[in-house]
C-alpha cells in the first residue's frame, strides 16, 4: 500500500515538470522512416521515445529501411511523409518530388566517416599507390562524393566499383577489390575483423569538402498541417544528439540489440563515437548541402538541382536553440 502511494506521489510530482515541456496534447499516429544500418542513432530514437516529452499523445510507427534509398522509394510510393535519410538520397527525393522540407540535422558527418582500406597483403602504402586500382564504395553515397573530392585534391584516379558494403567487405578480404571506402559501421567492421589495412585512417584533412549533412525530412504538407508535431520531433532529435554523446555505452547497447546483435558491440560503439552533430542549420550546413547537390547534378544523379536554403526550414531549430517555448 505504501509503495503504491509513493508511486502516485512521484507521478503527481512529475506532472508539472513534464507539462512545462509539452508542446501539444494532440492525439496522432505517425510513421517515421529510419535506416538503422546506415544511421545507427535512429535505433536509439526508436527505443528511447524522446518525442513523448513534448508530444505525449503522439505514437510513432517506425518504418524500417535497410538503407536510405529504400525509404526514398517508399516515400515516392506515398507511404512516408517523415524520414531520416542520408544526404544523397534526400537530395534525390527532393529533386524528384519537390515537396519535402529539411527541418533538422540528424547527423553532420565529417572526415571521420570515411576511411580507405586495402587488403592485408597489398603492397600499396599511400593513396597514390592506388592510381587506376579498383576501390569499392556505394556509388551515389556521401562517401562516393568524399572519395571524388579526395581524388581531385590528390590528382589521382581510382576505378570506383559500386558494391554493397557487405559484398565489398568479403571482396576486400578475398583480394577481389584493391581498396574499400565506406561509412560506419563498416569502417570499424574492417578493423574488428582484421580483413584490411587502413591506407587512409580518416578524411579529416580534406574538410570541409568532405563534410555532409544527413537530414530529418518532412513533407511540405505535413509541415504546414502539423507544425507543433514537427517542432516536437525536432526537439526530440536534438535530445537524441545529446543522449548519444553523453551516454555512448547505453546508446551502443540499444543499437546492438535493435540490430539483432548482428554487428559486434565494439564496432557499434566506435561507429557512434565517430558521428558529429550540428543542431543549427546555418550557412555552413547550407554550403555543405550545396556541394552535395552540385556533385549529384554533375554525375547525372539529379536533373535540375535546387536551392538548399529554400529547402531548409530552420525555424524549429532557431526557436529551440534560442530557448523559446
């Protein structure tokens, strides 16, 4: 009886604090697309339900996509209006549909999210030793753009081969490709399995040309109709950034479980630690996306391109970071 009373007292004492954070009591069921193998932190968002602090009556159905392109296809098919996406798929979606808004920076990757590995028996010692050699990557990915920027900077040319990271990992070990350049968690997977040797540990020295922005997108229609819900989701995304940085061990455990324990825990932890977060959508973030748009257009991946400043809706992050309710 006493224990039940204590619970009631605790809950009642917690209500005023919680109520101050609530943005909307509207009841809604929404669907959010997430690619947990490409954007590891999204599994933490799914489990921790940070949005409930701001939107207590909003329930989320998390729509799984192995990688961002799978979510893009479902968005085009009318199954999604909200999704976490890599920058290149997000740009392709906006170029085709012209009905999305970039409302938050889910992850702001920098040079840590690219490393280049060679087979353990390779004689290559520097990037220049890979001139004309095969390098497996995801064509059309952020890492593809980063690699192209490095080739231009170093005046070298790789023979880029489009492969899934899982296939490329096996091919690297077997010596079927000369080099391997992918995103987390596959960078750390190579190290963990000891199937390759890093010829470039990271691409930090090539910043800002290799910088990227992986956005949280909402449709224009949803954004106009449900601004309070969008604000709550953006606040939750910023809380997610803080949680991953301050509770790396717990976040890693969540991702490990969510991905079916298929990726070793040390790989997940090191991969999450490599992520950087930039909450504000400022001129540097706009310039980063513009570089990605220019790259996609130059490669023929998109037709027209668009103004990233017009695509962005920074009103939510501006309000949040200014401390306004």
